[in-house]
C-alpha cells in the first residue's frame, strides 16, 4: 500500500470467481477489457484489491490459469488472510486479531457431529477458516444447529453459506466486509482514505462488502440467487449499489461509468485509435494502446496498409534500440520491419497480449521511464518479461504524442518463450 504517496483516486475491491473472472468466458474477453482499462488509466494512482474465498494455494493456481492483474492487496480465505503487494507480505496483526475467542479444534469437534457437512480439500482449510460442502436443502437447519453448538462451547464464530454448496466457519471478526473495514481503518490512520471505493461481488460471501459504510457497490448480472435475495431484504433502493446488466468484469466497468468514478471506455473497446482520440495523455495509456495494436496486427484484426505502418513508425525513434530478453540488441527500425512481416502470423491461434503493474516515472521535463510486465499467451502457453520503455514527448510537432526511444526486456523466471525468434517488443 506504500506504492502511493497519497489517497488512492479509486480503490476497487473485487471478488474473483464469477466476478472479476468469468469461468464461462474461455477467451477471458471481459477480464482483458478490465485489465486494459485499469493499466491505462488507474494503476498509477489507484488501488486494486482482490477479495476471494480461495486460499493462497488456490489463488495462485487461478493466477496461472487466467490473465489476472497483480493486486495491491489480496484478501483470501473469505477475509481471514490479508497480504500486500507482489510478494504477498502477510498482515500478522490481522491474524492475531482473529485469534480472539477462536479455537479451531473445537470447531472441528462440533462440525464432526453433522454428517451433512462434507469437508472440503486440505488446500481450502486455513488457520481461521474451516470449510465444508453442504446441500442447499439442508443448509438452514444445519447452520442453526451448528451455531447453537459452537455458542455453547464459548466460541464467537461466523457461518457463511455461499454458492448454494459451500459453508465456511470463521472467527466472528472475520469476513470480507470486516477485512475491508480493517483496511479502511488503516488508511484513515495514515490519512490516506481512498477518494472512492467500489466493491464487486456475485455470491453470499460477498454480501458483507456492500454494507461497509461509504462505498459504492456492483452486483454483476450473473450474481447468484442468495446475493440477490440478500439485496432485496437488506439494501434494496440503495442508490450506491448497482445490479449490473453486464457479466463479471464487464459489470465492474459498467459500475465505474454509472457512478462516474473515472474513465470507463476500455482501450480494448476502441477499434481505431486514429479515429477515436481520448482526452487522457499518459505513458500508461501509450504503452497499453501500442501493445493492443501489436496483438491485433499479429492476429490480422487491423488492416494491413503502408499508411498505418508509416504512422506507427513515426512514433518510434528508429535509431533507438530494442534489447531482446535474450540480451541481444537490435535497432528499433529493424524490429519495426520484422513486425511488418509478422502480420497475421497469430491468426486463429487464440493470441492475447496484456500488461500488468504499469508504472511511470517522469525523469525530466519531456521524458518518462515506463515499467511493466508484458504477457503473451497463445492458447494455453504463456510468456512474460519485465519491460522498460523510455518515452519522450514530441514537443514541437505534436505536444500530446510520445516517441518510443528505447525498449529493454528481461524474461521472468520460468516464463521464457521457447521460440524467441518471433518475440518482439
């Protein structure tokens, strides 16, 4: 959270499965739309928080399967674990707080008396979360009886039922809503409360997020019945909560527009940047825009024309250098020629490019150093490299246009391309 010097312009707190990630969208189109929007317009001065029922192990598995961005904060195991940054540093103060009136052994003893409760796999069991599967038809009776048993044993617990199948027993002070309230309290103590907070969810274990004071909320269009029923009974008519007409991450983008929280047109929704100019001039937008064009060029989703290529080349200092992840240096003009020859080489191959963790530092009046992780996927195969770009502004000719002076890339461990001959930029 120390990445920002002051309050975040926007903090998005989103559930993952069937909210940020649409498991019914094999091409991840809505997630990629959100990614481009976030990295182009928000990463530099806003915060992204994932709040998931998944354990750390399960969360990392999802990151290996889906094009998820790196969040600033990760809340896992239904609000019982909080970690910060790329290295996921645990918040031990939060874990210590949850120890109050919590005894996992007693929870196991009491839940063992209910044959209807089927324990979930070991990877889903955590120090402050005991998880089961439970049939919906039996849920009300079991939850009532289990609550009484645990109360008699002197425990302060919270029982959360979600997705019509999953039951979690947590400490009373845990949960997604309490974890968010704890974060906001920390921000307030530092004088850095986000200017706006948007919470996003689809199931019962997300309900608590929507009653945190002074937040906006979106329930995506594919939200489950349990959350919609909770909405009807508890927060119906709240103008700060949107029942989106869009699925998953597209519903989050819709909420940004509805509540006027900032830019809401994803660069992925713009087919021709020459005809549709945006009123935001930033290094982040520049690199996202270029790599979107790069993807579309290689997939033959844009026209192949000399005029288009000349326009692109005019944005590059052709005597500049590109340092390939292998360490080989090449002139940028040679790389542009190679890119021109690669037109359509990824057609029909489920090829996608996305950027993560974009940061820009102004190093003098007209120059920026931009760093990001550049990802490529072709089908199930993924590669990633740390990329650094030196940009300058075209002061005389076009004061709101960048020139790419230098590109340097380094492979991330284990994510090298097997065929490095067609890896450019």
